[in-house]
C-alpha cells in the first residue's frame, strides 16, 4: 500500500490493459492477420485484399454492433437472418416492382426492420420466453411472410431494381471499384454505438440489464423500453444491410441472409462479449468483426481450402469463449486483491 | 423517546392472495434511528410483509402510515419515492460493472448538453467512493474497480450506502447476513449501526438470532403470518427467541422427537 506510487501506477496501468476485455480480441486479430499476411502475400496486403475483407466486415459489422449490445443486455437476436432478405425484398418491391421513388423503398425496407424488432422486443419483455426462442420463431415467420408475399405479388422469389445514381453512390457504390461505401456507414454506426454504450447514461442501463435484470428494474431503469429499443436497433441495422444489398447487387432474393445469424454472433463473441451478458465493448466487437472477416477472405488469398477457414473460425470462437471466461475471472480476482 | 411519531407504521394489516391468507393483523412501528428486527422461519410471511411495505403488494385490509399520515403504495416506485428502500441479499449490484457505475445505475450523473449528454464517470466515481468510505469501508478507494471483486459484505455495504445517498428514510434489509461468513456479517452489522446512527429507520430481516440481537432495538417474531411476539431489547433471552422462531415449540421437545425417531429407525 505504501510502495512508491510511480512503479505502482505503471504496474496497474499494464495490469489494467491486461484486464481489459478487448485485449484478447486484439491479440486474436494480430495473430490471424499476421498469419494471412504471410500466406496471402502482397495481394492480400494490397488494396484488393484490404477491400475484400473490409467489405465483408462492414456488412456483418453493422449487424454485429446491435447484436452485441443485445448480448450485453442478456438477449439474443436470431431474427436478423430473416430481416436482411425481408427488407431487401420490401425495398426492391416498392422501388423496383411498383416503381416508387427510391426514398419510399428505403423507408419501407427500414421499417420492416423496425417493426420486426419491435415485435421481438415486446414478445421478449412481456413474456418469460427466452429471446433465443422468440427470435427463432419470429425469424421463421418473417421468412415465410417474405416468401409468401414475393410469390403472391411478383410470382417469383427474386426482384430486381436498378437504383438511380445518387442512391447507388450513397448505399451501393464501390469506391475505386473495390471498397464498398458501406465501410463508411459501418464506421458511422460504430461511432453511434460507441457513444450509446460507453458514453451515454443509456449504456449503463444496458450493462445493468445484463448484470441483473431484477435489480435494474428496482433501480428505476425502464427495462422493457430498453429491451424493445435494442431489438428495434438490431432490426434497423439488419434492414439497413438488406437495403444496401439491393443497391449494391441491384437484386433482392427471398433466400440468403441466414449466414448473418451465426456470423454476427461469432463476431460479437470473438470480440469478447460474454454470452451470459453484463460485459463487452464496441472496440471488442469491431476487432471481433475484423478478425472474422480476415479469416473469411484470407483463405482465398492464401489459396487454402475454404473448409480450413471454417475450422479456423470454429477454433477462434472456442478460444474466444474460453479466454472471455478466463478474462472475466482474472478481472474479478485482480480487483479483489 | 416513545412520543415520537413512527416513520412507518402498519395497523391491523392483512394480506391475502385469493383465498390464501398470508398475513393476519400485523401491527408494527419503526422510528427514526431504530432497528426493528423481523424474525421468522422460512415461510412465516417475512418476505410478503416486506414486499407490502415496499409497495410490491398492497394490504388487503388495514392501513399503512408514514409520519402519521395514511399512505398507499400502488407500485414499488411510489414507496421508493417516499424514501422506503429495500436492499436484497445480493440485489442492486452488478458484478461486472464498476463501483461508480453500480452506484448510479438508473440515475446516472451526466455532463454535456442535449442529446450528447455523457455519463460523468469522474463525478460518479468520486461520490460512490466517498459515500462508501463514510460508511467505514475504507478499502474501497477506486471507483473504476469492478463490484464482482468486492466481498459479499462490501457489496451489501455499497447497496446500503447507495440507498442512503438517494434519500432513503426507511431501510429494509432482506437477510443481508444470510450468505456471509462471520467476519463479513460483522461488517454488515456495523453498517446497520451506522445507518441507525444517521437516523434511519432500519427494518432488518433475518433468521439468525445472534445477528438480530447484535443490532436490534425492537424485535418482532413472525409465525404463520401473524406477529407471535413483539418485545424490546433485553426483554427476552437468545434461547427464548430461538424457541419462538421454531413456532413456539420448545427446542428441547423437538430434540426429543428427533431422538425418538433415530431410535425407531437406527442407522444400518
């Protein structure tokens, strides 16, 4: 206690860094990136490599942010996998099939996400059914509705739409022919979510909710409103990705989007968010997303069997869960001494 | 001393859930700077009683008074606004959040303006550490520490300090020492004494007679939803209280019954 303050401050700063939940994610990213930089060679380190993994990271990253917030608050959202195609279809239907202005199509697509998110939130906060089950149920319902309406109104499972130049440049353009504009959107979302979780008082409510829901309610936190708001945010972000996909690929499909379910959860967990809720960070989620994207694209540049990529992702996920658990107990022990 | 108005008073309170009567004719008073110990075995109705006080349940019959005026709480929030705070065993603390964030959960201090109000971490940490230290927990000196690293007693102390800071006048402590070791329990009992010294009315729920006797001024024993005994400090011995809690049955006769059972069914 009376040891020289200087060395103690230095030690505790290092200790504090080691105890930060992001440290594991940063290490994971550094190892994975170095590995593929070595195997992938100059192409991977050049613009083609960077753009390919950043494009993937941006898409899944926009969804991983709210999914991460939900996980911190103790909830899962599986329905994002059905919101992406549903909102794509809505936008393409409104603007492509019915030839309404792009803005109407975009607004329609985004409201699909908000509405589905609202339904998720209400079902989860009003009943005692776990969100995992609720959102699986909602996912299948939305999938069915999307397919049903597509066949009913269009008679096919895909709709094409050619956006005007401005819409395309805002939501679906490739900068330099390589970097998707959604990378910039992703950065914007990161800033907004960082503010919400780490700077605003609202972030404290999210952590409290994941820590102990009952106590949070006793402390006067409007728990149902927070839960509904978070589900609406994840619906909105999934819908945003769906809308951006229409603008990029000029086509919407009823299928697809399923990959986002597990990919977003993996990004979040690799990013150090506890599956049980109560802890996590935006920086961690971003690092987890980047790690996932580097592996996902790195295997092509390294000319490896895609199955090897799955093995790496799986191993990373397990390592992340184990180290998250380890970091948590380390944190608690270090604080206790 | 006895002429002072009680802060919280229950008069002939009954509580039933449908056809099931849980509380019968409860009469209780608690004054400022006084610790009322509610003793009772599991299922005696302790938790229904404190939930009624805290506004979770409403009395079926009878009335509740605060400062002599009749009150009715429709929601826990209304009771909280009147200054009735409940601290549960481990409730009110989040292990993976810092002390400062825990202390201000739900009522975060902010700085900045408009939609860009940000959580004022520095102020939160300063106040949290100061308030907890004022309760004698000097080991807590860094508001950024995680609560999960604190001992059970320290977590209780943090929750109590929080309730007091946010204007509690009646502090309901629901089995605060139940899961704690001897040293930790002593810690919490000191905090209870400090709260009493500051003039709070404390309602201390426990089934550990020793802990009750260490801090209590006034004792009420609850058996099957009714107050079986109501006495002041020094009027009854530890054995008498323990016997009362066992349902009025003498512990000695209970032991005899167990012995008889053992003799009838001897171990193989």
